[in-house]
C-alpha cells in the first residue's frame, strides 16, 4: 500500500523574479553605503572640519613652529623646540582636553543633523532600520576624528624626538640625563654649589648650613640666625655633603625627566588620547540624539570637561565618592600612561589623585559610558516620531 503525505515540501528561497538581491533594509547592522553616506555628510561640513583640524593639528604645529624658528634664530636664549617636557605639555594640556571637546562637537553634530535639517523623516520612509541608521554614525564619525588626532599626535612625537635637547635642564641647572642614584650623587658632589643653590630640598625641620649663593638663580640656602649672632660659612666638605643629600632626595623627581619621550610612552599616550576622542564622540552622539539638538549637549560636555572633572578630581566628597568615581574624566586620569602630568591638574600624576580608584574600576566606568550613551542614543532614535 502506498502512503501519500499531505504536507507539501517548502519551496526553496528563490531570488526575486527580476533578479534583484533580497531586501535587507530591516537589518540593524549598518551597510557600507550607509556608513559612507554619513561620512560624506560630516566631511562636507567645512566649519566643523576646520575646527577639528585647527585644534588637533593647527595648534601643535603653530606652537612647535614658533619654538623651532626661535631656537634656530637664537639658540642661547631659546631652548630646543622638542623634548620630553614639550611632549607632556602638548599632550596633557592641549590635545587631550580640547581633542575631547572637538570630538564631542563632531558627535553632537552627527547625532542631531538629521533632525535640525528636517531629513529624519526622509530617512525613516526608506525602510532602513533606525538602529542601523544610528550605528552607522559611529564608524563614520570615528573615521574622521581618529585619523586627524593621529596626524596631530604624530607631528608632535616627530618634533619632540628629532628636536629634543642634548642636555637635561633640571631646576635651572644643566644635568646629565639618565644617571643612576649613585651617579647623580657623584655629579652633585662635583657641582655642589649649583646643587645647593638651585635644587629643591625639603629640610624637614633640619637647619641648612650657611651657604652663600650670591645672585644665583636659586636664591641661596642660608640659615637664619638671631640678630647679633654669627654663623660660620659652611666648609667645602659640608657643602659637598649637603649637595649629595639634596641629590638623594631629588632623585625620584630627576628620574622622571627625560630628554625625549620614549617609544613605549608615545604608543601608550597615542592610544590614550585616541580613546579620549572616541569617548567624546560617542557621548556627544548619544547625548545629542537623546536631546534632539546640538548646542546644549556641546555646552554640557564642555562644562563636564573643563569645570566638573577638575573639581571632582581635586576634591573628595565623602557622600558622593562613588559618583565621583563614575565620572569618565577621572577614570581616564587613572589609566593615564605613567610619566604624564594629570590633565587639568597641578602637574601631579595619576597616582597622586585624591579620589582613589583601581584601574579595573576605571576601565569598567569607561566601558559603561560608551555602552550606556550608545544605548540611550539608539533608543531615542528608535522611539522618535518621524
């Protein structure tokens, strides 16, 4: 007996009759064409691109050019254009702070341009996934921001290495670079007068010897004695012993000064400022999408970077300690490469910040800001009325 099944086999997926590929417009993954379109829209905004290039490339180039020309004209009056000190100043003082602000401005523009120009409805009626429309802005914006940051940073590194000084200037005294503790003490003993009169030293309640320094830059280390009394000037042996003691106390600070930035420091610093620019763009994108405009989000992020972050990094508020740890600028300071001064701070390194935070917590905070603001911006776009 033959049994016939009443269930017909499913037909294979066949391409449309006209030969076109299946329609994937509902996918949440952005296509290359969507990313390229967003890239072109941002790149054509000339004012935004000029600001981005001026901050990340223009300011360092102008600063370094002036120093190069000044040193070439009068080498005795102007120090070399490059070196470790110039590198740390430009990176922590300019590129880190203002790079975040400009990247955030680009992100705020990318997150609000469709709404402000009335193009959001036209994008929705194409049938594209709103989530894909939002996610396409992230690689498109970063493809503009990160290369410009990298170019500016490469210029700074090149000049700071090739135009670095050949002798280390420490506390106003020309000192050989890279000495060991014993080597610095030996050098200090041979140059006791310069060390005693110029190097910083904490006497910690001890009375310094009477070492007349005259009109030297250091101003002299002379013990104050009661009126009517006299004190004998220190002997050469005392002067030498004092110089060795000062060199021993200052060695940790001296050891942190270099003629030029090292390759590992430059690599770590480059990745660090690129991460800061990425955070600025992603947060600006999410905040602008959430608020539906650009101006207010830019102002809020400028306040966060220039006002709130420095205040919270220098002040411990007992009842808000966990809130302070959750600020992304403070988390970035805790993962700052060693050898750089704290941005917007008093020159202290990341280990000298008042608010304690482990690197693990700092990384979690950074990832949280990236994920949360991306989720908020995407959620608002998927719920916005067209």
